[in-house]
């Protein structure tokens, strides 16, 4: 009977394990093997060992792309977490207006990256964009958001934050609705201020949700691609080129598939390490005695 139960449990897990292996595990090891070759998109391969990785870690363009990627993540993840938390707090009400605003803020998340970048091109373009028109109307010079090396990364960050409001906001809303109302009633009886209630009840209760949002957004923003490609094409002078766009240019611009996969493997390991590191730190804090 126990063997039958174990077999039944394995039969439920097996389809997921098979799909996971086929879509992720096997491609990872195939990519790792190809990264050890001088390979192109047409199938030609020549084993060169770790030469691609040596070239990669000596490439200043790769370090520039990694720096841009980390800068984007630092701009986007904290801001998106705070903004969506505040939105969730403001819209955590059972009213029609709150439901309408929840739908409005979530609506940007269902748009494709192409539509999002087109919208923000109409806003940020220095010669005919919405911001340029407003500044020109008040006698000011338009701001070159998409051509100034100091402004392209913030422009991509703003676009991404606007696009990504929906899911984190809904996660925080779900977390808020799981907090027992009895705790708030007890705090009201104790005449706790709003700030005390927020920092002593709401924020600690949302700790796991906050960690989840930060982990998901960190992994997502380290892989940012479409916004940079469609808004600035990585320019000017590579100042807004994230690492995924760097990989794309190598693979489909220079046809160096092995070198591009080596960069992709490094990015994968980096994302995995950061995600596991965040999880470990959060678990360590939870296990610490009060």
C-alpha cells in the first residue's frame, strides 16, 4: 500500500518534472556545452574550452552592460516596491472607485513591451514628445531623455516602473487582505496612531509579500531587454545597453553563438545567486529568535 501511495505521488509530480527538465534543465546544460565552443548560428562548432569566458571577463563592453543592468535594477526595484505598496494601501477599500483605480493601475501590465515603449516615446521624444511640448509652451528647452547618456537609463527605469505596477500592487493587496481585522481593532482600542499601526502591524504582516516582490522584480529587472532595445537601442555609445541586449547583439548581430551563450550563462548564475541570497537572508531573519 505504501509503495502504491508513493507511486501515485510520483505520477502526479512526474509530468511537472519532465516539463521542467525539458524546458529548463536540459537547455541549461546544452547551452553550457555550446558556450565551450566557437559556434555560430549556422551550426559550425569548434571546441575551445573556457576561451569564451576568458574573452567575456576581459571585455569592457560586458562590464559596461552589467553596470547598466545593475543601475536599472537599483532604480526600478526599490521604487516599484514602495510605489506599489503605497498604491495597495490607498486602494485597499471595498468601494467602486477603488476597484476602478485598481483596474486602471493594473491595465498597464497587460500591454506588450512594444506598446509601452511607443507610448513613452510619445512622452519622452525631445522634438515632438508630450514633455517637450509642455516645456516649449512655458519657454523652456526640451530635455533629451533618449539621447543624453545621463538620462537614458532613468528614462528606461521610469518606463519600466509604469509598466510593472500591476502585479506587485495586486500581491500587496492580497497580502493586506490576509491581515486579520481584529489586530487593527485592538490597535484602535489602544489609540495607536496610523504610523504606529503601519510600522508595528501592517509592514511586519507584509514582510513575506515584500520579500516575494523584491525577489521577483530583481530577477525580472536583471533581464531587462525590450524597453532598452526599442527606446534607445542601447545608445548613445552603449550607455543604456543592458546585458541581455548585449547578448542579443552578439548572437544575432555578430553571429557568435558560443560567446553569447557564455554571457547568458554568467547572467543566469548571477540571477540565481542573487535570488537564493535574498531567500537565505530572509529565512535567516525569520529563524532568528525574537
